[in-house]
C-alpha cells in the first residue's frame, strides 16, 4: 500500500482535523505517525486521539492498548 500523507495544520494545531494543545506535541506525534506509516500504519482520527491522549498522560499504556483493541473492533 502506498504512503499517503496525513493532513497536518500547524496553524490550527490539528492532525486530520483532530486538535492538539501545542505545536511541540503536534510535531512530536506527527513524526511518530509518519514513521509508522512507512511500516504500514493507517491512521484514523480515533487512532490519533488515542496516541495523543497517551502521549499527554491521559491514558496509561494498558488503557491505550484497550482503546486500540476497541477501535479495531469498530472498524
């Protein structure tokens, strides 16, 4: 599957229209997502929300895994 860039808006602080609290967080997460996309990861808005919340400490690792499993079941 070919690499498809994701929508990143640095002025609005969004990735795929999902909001981030600051530019540093957005850039860090965007770089991680881009790297994983080369390995086949297909980001969704829900997936980006899970990653953001984990990186901001809103989700524990166990909660992140559970949220990802629930996201995959819903797809």
